[in-house]
């Protein structure tokens, strides 16, 4: 069944993160506020907000309208602030005490459809390595949602990195690259 807040937006439907993955990630994050960059239609936001107050950012106002509907449907809109901002020219200043920063960039290079995955972090939108280095100024804990087999070496300078696989029928659908101070975590079957 297609949720009403996704009707007519096949790209958003393709990119939305499964709720189970979002909840699993939320449970790993210690108490406190979460900064979510590239929130899309709020697939991750819904799970994160179950355990944390969230500030969610995306550059696409229509996606933020869908996120608001998504959160409203779940009755958790009061736990989330939404900001429209192009993260290649962010107006937010690093700092503050954030329990974690969660990043879910578009996996495709500029001008490509969502299913054409980029071969490296910097070819994603926004460039995910650059975004992660900036995000490190908000929290010692980063979680990037990335396609399988992404080269995580560019993140190594930001702290310890572990790939936490999310599986569908035993095969990796995507992973969270956990950077910094995270517990060791077993793969999750979605
Ligand atoms: C993979 S989707 C996020 C999916 C989301 N986590 C969900 O579960 O619904 C990537 C998002 O990155 C956003 N994005 C791409 N470039 C951006 C930029 N420069 N600044 C802010 N957001 C950007 C897109 O608008 C899109 O909503």
C-alpha cells in the first residue's frame, strides 16, 4: 500500500527509509536532540522522533510538506522542527549539543535519477564526505545512510567507522555508516 503522503512521488517512495531501520537507529542514539540532514519525506524522521526531539533539514519544500503530513499522521509532529535549507550553502552554524547527526543524501550524482547510484561519497547530492565533515561540528556521532559497498575510507579521518548493514531477504539493501562513538551492532533484517 502506498502511504497517502507518498502518492504521486515515485522518487520519494523509492528513497524513503523503512521505519524499522529508522527505529533501530533511534535506539542506538543516547538521550538528546538529533539533527537530521536530507530528511526527504521523513522515513527516518518518524523513527528518530519516536525517541528524540529532531531538527530535520531538506532543500526541497515539497518534500518537507510530505514530511509534515507523514509526522502528523503518526501524531508526532510536535517532536520535530523542519527547516528548508540547501546544505551546499548551509545557514546553520556548527555547534550545540546534539546526541547524533543523521545524514541521508541523494545517492545519485547531479542530473541522474535516484536509481543511478554514485560511485563515491563526493558524487552524491550533496557531496556526502564534505557534508559529513561539516556535520562532525555538531555531534561526535554521525550516521550516514548509504548504498551497499560504498567506499567508507573518506570518513576514516572523522573517527572510528563501522558499516551497519540493513538486509532485505538476507541481502544488504543499504547500510548506516556509523562514525564516532557508537556501540557495535548486528545486521538488521528489515
Ligand atoms: C535519500 S533522500 C532522503 C530520504 C529520507 N531519509 C526518507 O526516509 O524519506 C535524499 C534527500 O536529500 C535532499 N537533498 C539533496 N541535495 C540536497 C541539498 N543540497 N541540501 C539539502 N537537501 C538535499 C533531497 O531533497 C532528498 O529529499
